[in-house]
C-alpha cells in the first residue's frame, strides 16, 4: 500500500460527478484523506471512499444476505426417506431372496427397509423405521 500524502491521487466519490473518480488529496486526517479535489470537475469536497448508501438500501441488502445464509435442511427424516423409497422399486423380502447394499425391501412384519450391508454368505443388515435388523437371505 502506497502512503497517501497531500497531492496523491486517490479514488474517491465525487459529490458533483456522482461517481467514483480519481481525486487529488488536498488535506489529510491522520493517514487518511480528509479533503480531495476531483481531477474531472476540479471540485473540492470532503473525502468519501464510495457512493453514500441510503439507510433503506443498506437495510434491504442486509435482509437479503440473511436470507441467503439461512441453512437448508440437509438431513432427511426417515419418513422422508421412506416416502421417497416407496416410489422406487423394492423387492419383497424372503429368506430365499438375494439382496445387495442399497436395495429396498418390503418385509411382511417390519415393512419397508433399506439394505445397509451384505454380510457374507447369507445375511443382510436392514434399516427399518424402528431399528436395524439382521436378516437371513440366499437360503434354499
Ligand atoms: Zn467531480
């Protein structure tokens, strides 16, 4: 960052040109420009880094930003998963059936469940609404 001194060109908002333009520093306040002269219209005025924002406009922006950061529900409830799964193809569970990981099965007693893993040679762990169960498969 270059040191700002009287005479240095800085970007500032010109109150006459109504835009951010190059200005020459006329007076300093500490290390920051206090008064500047517009290189375009030669008007001298207090230093403003950017266009002044009206209170109403900034409030609107804040509201918009807050809305954007609202966290989306990422975790599906089991009910939602079930609802989605019921639309997908699923197999009727039987001990003689063969099932793989990710398969949806319909159990006569426990209802709809998702195969979590296949335990060689003839068992599967299935997640049902109430619990995860170990079921037998590949029999017969
Ligand atoms: Zn100007």
